[in-house]
C-alpha cells in the first residue's frame, strides 16, 4: 500500500503495538533501539496492550464532550498501541472538557496553524478535513544543519512534492511524529475511533522539513503565508543548540512583527535554558514567541527530561502521555512522550485565543496573544523554578481570563 503526503484515504487495520516512539525521558530502557528524532535518543519501556477510553457522541460529529461524559484512562502505558483514543488524558489535564462547548462557539472563526515537522499522513481521517495545504522543503543534497546562507549546497526553490513512501522504521516514525502533532492541534476524530485535538476547527498548513535542513526555508514560506500561528516541535540538543543563528532570529522577529505567533517545544535535554540558552528556545525572549516545557500526564508535575528556565520557557503542558493521530498506516494510535507534544497543545490553545480576539474584532499583536496565553494559564508555585510564574496550560482558566480581559 503506498503511503505518501498526498495519498488517498487508507483503510484502518489492526496490527501489533509500536516498537518505538519519538520522545522519551532519559533513563528508560528497551531491548529494541529506535530511530533518533529531534534531540531525543532514549528508548521507551515496553508495556502490555490496553484500550483507551472514548466518549460517545450520537451525531458522530467532532463536537467535543463535556467533562461528565469523558473519563480518560490516565494509566495508558507509553509506546503502546490503541484503536480508539478520543478521550485523551492530556485534554482532561488542561481543563479542556469543562469549557469545550463554549470554545466550540468560536468554531466558525477562521484560524490557521502552520506545522513545520518531519512528514505527515494528510489522509489520516483525524486531520484530513483540517489540512489546507502542504509543501515539501526537504533537500536530499543538504547534509548540514540549516544555520543560514551557505550551510546547504545545491538548494533549489521549494517544489510542492510528496516524499517517497516510507520503507524503513525511521521513515515510518517521521510520518508518525508530524501526524501526531497535527492531530494534537486540530484532530477531528470520530468518537470511538479517532481523536479530538485542542482546536478541531483550526486549519492546518503542513510544511515538511527534516531534522537537519530546510528549517529556514520552511519558516520563511510559512511567514509569507501570513498564517496565524507557526508550531515547531524540533528542538535540538546542546551540540547544535549552543549556536546562535541570526537568520533564524530575524525570521522570528519578522513573523511576530506581522502578527504571527510562534509556538516552539522547549526541548528534551534537561537543560536550564536560563543558564545555557539553546537553539531555538533561546529566541523565546522575542515578544510573540512562546516556548513550552513538559508536564506529566495529569498536568501537575514537571517532567525531568524537559528543558526549563522561567526566563525562557513560558509555560508547561502535558507531554508524558500525549496521544493523537499516530500510527495510522498500521491502523493504530500510540502514546508518546516529549515536549514535541506539549508545544502543539499550546499552539491549539493559542489558535482558540486568536479566534476569540477575531470574534471580538479586537486589534492585537503577536505579543498580545502570547501575554494572554501565558497570563491566562494557571499558576502553580511548585512550577515556578521551571516555567514563567509557574504557568501551566488550562483551557478553562484561559477562557475565563479572556472574558475578563477582553469582554
């Protein structure tokens, strides 16, 4: 079966559980190695099969369920595979269900999130209806990190083309990573089968770039599209992260100046970014750029693999049981961990804030949106050493803050 960026709809099949995940905390063990993704190279522990809970919805639509009908299974083991994941533990952890129906009243307000990641299954039923456009920036002749002019040779103008069908485990994981992130932001799952994202009404621009190259080209193209938000879940480790990239900083400034909000994963290297600024989190000091660290599945505790630093990391969101739109080519979903999945949750929340502001016909800047998202999140004293004012994402608290600040 051919699987590619612009493939036709695939039929879901039931196979065995996954043998790898994209992000995992240090110290985990497994008997099988897995491909490296982003700055993470640690395997996950094996687990027994299980079944995630899913809320019922009689009309089969994407309308999120209120809290009384949603009982997420917060004990779903990492790396496991599931056939149904509608009622997700991370949504419960961010106060999603308590305010979901009120947020849904803004569904008709257009908002677009650009996702820059490894690759995507755009025909996945959870995100197919959300995808507005795709563009492939991967350059086969580029082998160096995209740190500015001259870093890559033979770089041609971008051409909209699908990547080749995945043939290895690493390529398969690339597809899963981007698809999961897209699903966390804007999943439109069918109850009992698919998953619901933080904002099921958001539109997605999906831009393919690899772990080493094409970051600047993809970012520049997204900015030129004048999207509302750009989500980037490709933090790099200390080896590359210590570099200053003036071209990247300039693009972030150009984006925020035009009103585009940047949401980035803080990274999984357990680095105090206040003491050791790393790329790209070091640029979160730019107004309108939001860096997101990881919390546990309940949204309460800091996870030990996450980068942190209250001067640079704005808030935390669940990243230890993020499960959305995953291994569709095998007919399964999977539970993964990492800031790669914390960032998209905040990107989805940010898209809701922009919908609210547009409905109110309010004038705003990217810095205004960042401030509303951060200040509207709950503050926890135990998180103050890690995130700005100990902030943690909470959709219900955020909505209350918006109604108070912008009545």
